[in-house]
């Protein structure tokens, strides 16, 4: 089976043996929407591929998350090879539409001494700058690309496709269940003087508005927990299940507001945004957003992070402290940046 998957990208390669080193399913450590197994592979002579790999698998037998699995396999099979940004090397993937199951073979980043950060640790500003530089490279490479109408017309958006339906429609009762049954989530929503339906309406309005602005390829879920840090503070992005085309501030805001403490964000977010915009210019974007436009949309897009980004995430996915700290950072930024008023302008 692994030979068949790998030969999609590396014809002629044969896997001679497989050893399962370890495996983790939902609820074990950092497993959220997918299970993982670490494998040691041996190949036929001449294959220059990693010996230790990570195999991502469906979290369970349910097809509920299948659109995310299909989307990530499409990303790694069809797009990863042309990207120059820091992201895991892939050996190939397969998605089965009948069962909703998938398998995705990736390099084991531990072999490159990667560190996988989360919100319980202090993140150096240089790491966030490196991650923003990677986002700028990603966004600049597909800025207003005509390929979205040709060979990349399969890339979904926040408003159209299976991923959009899952985020904007199917998950809505799941989010409301979290608000109704998790005390701290309910009171955080109350503190913002809003409700689940009001936040959802605002998110949909922002997505509609952002669809009229410059479109590019987004990571789509660029919170700190979907990043890694290599020696020398080089940052990279993993977990591409929510990859879509959309407006750049979606990625930029979600990274900054989850990666930095409240004080760090307050002191640095404007300068970080200016750095990102400067990188777009350096990468050849002739008319990047002005700072004022980007700052306004940066503040608006927080509604996605508050509503979908973490209200949808059960405690079991990442544990209590990581869940609460993400909510605290996002909802504090929501208040600091007057997001409610900016979103209301679109309703």
C-alpha cells in the first residue's frame, strides 16, 4: 500500500519493509483531527527518501472530517512540490472518497530537530517574524493568480466547497454545544456581549467581504500549534487541512494573535504587520494593501479565530491550558482591536 502511495510522486520506488515505531490516536498528546503513526521504512536500492516518516490517518471511522482529509491530501499531492516555503516534505498521500479514510506520508520533522511550540511557552519575536516571512512567500506566490481559474480551480475558498460547508454549516451545532456546555467558553462569549449565532453571522459577513479583496493561497489554520521551529529560529507550517484561497489577513492575524502573549501582541502587532507588507513588496507584489487597509481587515478577521478557530475545539484536542490560553488571547484581541464594531459595519 505504501509503495502505491509513494509511486504517485516517486515512480519506481518500492518499500521493502515497514516497522511501526509508535502511534497516537485522538486524545493522546497533541492529536486533534487526525491520528499519527511513526514508521521506519526501507526502500529498494537507489531511493533517496527519508527512512523515518510520519503517517497521518483519519481520526476515527466517521466521515465528518473527511473534507479536511481530502483537502490536505490534495495540497500535498498537487501543490507542496512547487512551494518554496518551509513545510514538511511529502512522500505522497491517498484519500478514499467512499470511506472518508486517508493516508498521508510526511517526513518526520524530529529528524531535523524541529520544536513544536504551543501557547504555554514564550515565543521569541524572531520566530514570529520568520513565520510571517514564510506566509509572505506563500501569499506572494499566488497573489491574484490567474491559475485559480485554470489548473488551480480545485482550490476551495471560505465561501465555496466542502471545507467551507464543514466550517460554516456542519460544525455550527458543534460550536453551539461547546458554548452551551463548557462553562469558560460560555462566559467568554458573554464577556464579549455576543452569542454563537451573532459571531457566526459576523464571520460569514467578513468572509463575503474578504472575497471581494485580493485573493491568494492561504494556509487557512495558521495558529501557533500548526507551526514548527527549526534550529536558528526558522519557522515552518504543518497541518494544511484548511488550505483555501482567500484574503491574506486571515493567516496573518491568526498567527500573531495565537503566537504572542497579550502584552507581546499589544506591543508588536503593528510593526509585525508593517514587516509582512514590506515583505510582499520585496517579493514583487506591486500594489500590496496599504497599512490602513490591512490593519482594518487584520482586526476584522479576528471573528473567525474567536468563533471557528477555538470555540469549535473540544478540551480533549489539546488539553485544558492550551485551549483556555488560545481563547484568552483571541477574545482579548477581539476587545482590544474593536473587532465587534468593524464586523458590525458589514452586517
